[in-house]
């Protein structure tokens, strides 16, 4: 019996405490919110620019000088051989045109109408070793004059001695220039041309 009375009293006490706590909470919620402090105003003052500040003006660099003109190149004459003067001579009697012989010793000479005319003749160089050994000889070559006056299809027909003067003879002949053969007003090739280049040493 005593326990029942204690339990009732304890329950009543707890209930009363809860009611008091709820009344306090309701009372705090009805209070006005704390006033928010006003936002501070920041006043920014900018100084006026100093009129006496030195102003520098950028001076543009001077224009570059105009490029120099390249030197004028003088036209060069066709390469000519430079043999040892008084020591080497070449005997080139002429070109075989199939019955019409041309004296190439005078490139400007006139010939029959329509045939090729020599314009530039390059003499061959005398091989150094052959000159030292005192060798002489000749090379007979065949070639073709093309439509623009150049020399094509250079071949060695005969040579004495063999393979001594062939290279220099062919190299020189390829540099010769002609006025091409004209047929009915048009330049044409002239085949089976022949020439002999002689290599002779003169007594110093």
C-alpha cells in the first residue's frame, strides 16, 4: 500500500514539473527577437590624381634602312679551256655533216642554208697525267644536234690511244652550241654528226 502512494506522489511531481517546463518554453517563444544592429556604412574617399605627374610618351624607333640591292652579276662567257699556254694545242679540223664539211675554227662563218651552224666551241682540257707522260693522240666522236642547238648522244667512235683522252673530249663536246638545222621554217635534229679532236703537245 505504501508503494502505491509513493508511486502516485512521484508521478504527480513529474507531471507538474513537465507542465512548468512547457510554460517556460512558451513564454520564451513569445518574446520579440533581438534587434539586429544597423549595418555600418563604409565611406571610400579617392584622392584626385596629381596633375603634376610626369607623363612619358613613347617615341617610336626609327624605321630600318632599306635593304641593299644585290650587286649586278655580269654575264659570263661560256666556259673555255685553260691549257698551259705554249705547251698544249688542239687540232679540230671540222665537223662531218654527211658530205658538208664545216670549219669550226671560225664559229661565225656562214654555211649552206638550212644546215646547223656552230656558235660556241669549248676546247677540251688536256689530261694532266697524259701531259706529264708526254702522250699525244686523238678522239673521233659522233653526236646529235638537237632542236635548240645543244649536243646529245655523244659517243666515241675511235681513239688513239684508247681511254686516255675520251672523257675530256666528250665533256668538251657536250658544251658546244649550234644554230640548229632549219627545215620548212622549223628547227629539227641533225643526226650522225662527227668530229675529231686531236691532242698535241708543243715543244716548250
